[in-house]
C-alpha cells in the first residue's frame, strides 16, 4: 500500500496550507538528490513531491481525505509550480534561483541603504567626564560632481546592455529531476542594471561616486567612556537606487589619566599618607575633576581605607542629573630613610606600643576587591 501523504510530509491531517508548504520546503532541502547524501534521496524526493502535489491542491486534498489514494489516482506527479515561489529553496540548494517569480533585476534595482562608517575619536579623561565639542574629518563616497552620479561622461548616456537586452538578468535551461528548469542569474556584463556605460566619467571612472573629506563639529555628551558609540544618522556611505545613506558611528577612546581611574560612574584615586596622618587624622587637599577639594582623614585610618567624596564622579551618560562619587583609596606610606630624630621618636613609640602581633584573617587586597566589586 502507498504511504499516507500526511505521514510522508510529517504533518497532521488538520495541518494548514502554510504548515504543509513549510513541511515540503524543509523536506525538499533535505532530500533533493543534488545535495542529499541519503541513499534513497531520489525516491524520497519523488514521494515528497507526489504528496505535496495532492495536499497543496484543495480539491485533490478533499478527494484524498474522503477516498484515500483511490480518490486521487493519477493526480500525483509534481506540484502546480505556477502557483508557488520556490526560488529560496533552490537558492539554498544551488546558490541561485530558477525564476519562480523572483527577478535578479528587480532585486538589483531596489533602493538600498548605504554602508555605515566608524570613526575612532580620542578624548582626554576630563573631556569624557564633562562632554565637549570636537572637530572631526569624515572621508566618504559622495555623488560625483562631474556626472551627477550617472557614471557617464557629460554629454553621453548609458546604453542598453546587449547581453541581457536591458533585462539585467540572463536565463539558461537546466535539466533536473523535476524536468527542464530555467536558471536566472544576474547579467555578468551590466551587473543587473540593464545598462552599460560606453564612455565613463573621467572623474569617477564610471562609478558615479567620488571620495570627499569633510570637517564636522560633533557634540560629545558627558559621561562617555572607552567603547561608547555615538550614532550620527545619515553621515555614512550614500545609498543606491534612491536608498537612504548609512550612519556614522563615533567610537570613543579615552586616554589614561595621571591620577584617576574610572569604575562605572565613580572615579578612583590612590592617595599616599604618612604614618602620623593615619594615626592622628588630618585634613588634606586632593585633586578631583572639579579641582582641588578638602578631604578629612579620620584618626586611626588603616591602609586600604576608602573615603567616598559624594558627587565628585562622572555624570551618568543616560541621566546627567545623577553623578557618581570619587573614591579615595588611602595607602599608609612607611618612611624608608629616617633622620636620627625621627628614629628616636619611633623607638619611643615602639616601646609604648609593645611587640605583640595579631594574625590577620583577610588581607588588604581581599578587602579592597570586595569594596570595589572585584
């Protein structure tokens, strides 16, 4: 007994027309003899075609559902190709279409958006924090000023392509398991345009485009960082066939600062203090991106202590009303060369403090990583 057509396509009897079509497309790609390694690919492909020829036709499907194979004897064979567009299936299989409704010329003549461009913009630390205006030079293709984008020398016009007769595509017959099919490819002479330029423009050499460099002042918002991309709409390569231009993306690269490091919207500053300042406390002036500010060091400060200076960080890129903090990491600097007077004072201090030591459960760098989030 012949196999059930629904079973062949792997769909239920309640399958919709689109589900049947999707199943056929999937199986056709898998079992086409020209691409499949299955030993029974040719027989399976014929079986799939026969099932689809019936189930894709509402009248034949109704007869099959009512009477089974007896109701559609002689109705198999190949599907009604005139109602279907299988060019994407054959493009997957062979890399080209067979002309089932798709046109290489139509595809070539469709408006196409221009390519995007990238520009690496270097900023100082302060420029990235507060924003700025920078002048940049953009080099891109633009419509040729001599031929106005036609590619032909002024006074001449493109002529119809003799290879494709102005169609932009060439057709060749090819024998397949399904019979004779027409292979449609882009015309190699005119590239799908249907026209050729006999006398190219001397400026653009027939391309219709020429390279130009423009200067442009761009605004950089506060809070950008290395890797931030700023889109300038319509400043990329020109489109083709009336399509819109691409975009220009500014890729930010921030130069390292002598003192500051950045972590998100916060600024980190390493500050060395002496033993007396750590033990007794002090008020010192420290640098910030806003200028010098007073920092109060509490008595008994330990190495690695972090003091937060509110609002002295980076404005948030997406909400400039919020600003991060400056985190000052204190390092107690031990003097290496003592004067005789300093040595005497430290010896007296050592006698008063004693020689007892206490093991530390966690090291300084562990605590520092914990505070800074890794």
